[in-house]
C-alpha cells in the first residue's frame, strides 16, 4: 500500500499483528526530487517506477486505470512542490531570481537511489559474469547502480549522498567513479569473449527478443527455456541467455546459412534451425511469436542486415 501526501510518499505494509494501526510505514520518499514513469514489463503489467532521493520503488497496480490514477496523483504532487519551490526562490532572490547556479544531473550516481535489477532476472554476476549459486556465490546489489553482483565484485564501500553520506556496498566500477580511486587491473579484467555480450532486454537494442522454450538434450545446462536475442548491432547472430539481464550469453549461434523449418512436429509454435547435421529446436509461447521468429531468423540466415531494405514478406 502507498499513501501520498503533499510533500511525502509513504510506502506501507500490513501489520502482522493487528494491534492499533492496520499498516506500518516501510519507506518514506520526499516528493521534492521525486520522479514517476511507467514500466514496460510484460511479466508485471500495470507497473510503474517511483524514483526518489531516498529510495526507488517498482510498484504494480491491479489495473491500468489504477496505475494511471496513482501516476497522475504523484505527478500532481511533484508539480505542486516544484511550483512552491519556484515561488519561494523568486521571493527570496528578488530581481536576481533568473540567475541560477548550475546543478548536477539528478540521475548522477550516488545522488539518487537506483532501480534495483531483480534477482531472478540474472543468473550470473553483472560485473565478472561468474554464475551465482546458493552456497559459494550469492547475489548482492550495488547500492549505487542497482546491479546484481557477487560478494567479490561488491567488496567495496563508498559514501552515497542519497543515504546521508553513509558508506554503502558498491561494485568496483561505482567505487572508482564515486571515490576517484583506481585499483590495479585484476586477472578478471580480461578481453571480452564471444559470449560476453550484455543481454538486450528491450526492443530498441534488438531486432527481436523473447523467451523461447529450448527443446532437446543439448540445452540441459541452460534449462527448459532461454532469453533469445538477435541484437541490432550483431544482426546475424542469435544469442541465448539464461535470464534477460545476464551479462554473458550461454550460447551464440551464427545464423548465416541456416535452414529454418517451421512447425516440424505439427505444432505451430515450434521451429528448428538446421545446418550440417546441427539441429536446434525452439518453441514460442504463441503461433504469432513463432512466425516473428521464423521471419527474423530467415532474414539473418540470408545475410540481411538492418541497413538493407526489408522485404515485405519473408514467410513461405
């Protein structure tokens, strides 16, 4: 439950023991400096992001109408606080009010609580790309950038302004930026391999991306489904990740020359890639999504790139 007042947003949760008030305050966010925007996440519809100086929250409404209502209420409070602030500054500064000192960007690292990457969206450290496991390599969050990182990659402390300049756990990249201290290169700072390409979860960076079921024994190490991406900057290769936010792909398939077989098992959601005895079998969530993948892979297999004019229909 979220309660919004003129100058503060309260994030509340139900009390376990119903004594006195029904809810207890979990987080307070000042409206001054707060921002709100809609999230486009198919897995969590009607979600929006509230980003404040103290904390950033991902909230999910019960309907789109409720989400819009909350976003409008938050934005109205933000506008009201900004208007009061401008009126106060004009009264104090007088005729010099139009002269303003330069301000740092609101999104500057350490000034605002970051949006945390969800644990289940990654299977490996977003810095060193080593896989997580429950015993020897657990998940941690960098308090500056919000990345999910391992203990080794987050074994640094830096003062963060949004948390009252208290030292917080941060990753090496944020530690270097925030403190100016440069550590010597470690053995992990090696050249990126062919699989070390960051997953592209959004349509702006990819020609096509979605979860696909991975059928057959060759996928036993990655699991029953993978996050599949054809990047815009590498349009002839299919990258398969264990999770959408992973920094390294589990498998990459150069698509040039592959034959695409649609519905080989009579299932309109299944398609195969075949070349020189190699066969990869995938299953989409719908017939429409399968058709999009078949067309995209056919284009890549023929050597088409985004700079070339796209044919109207690449399907059989």
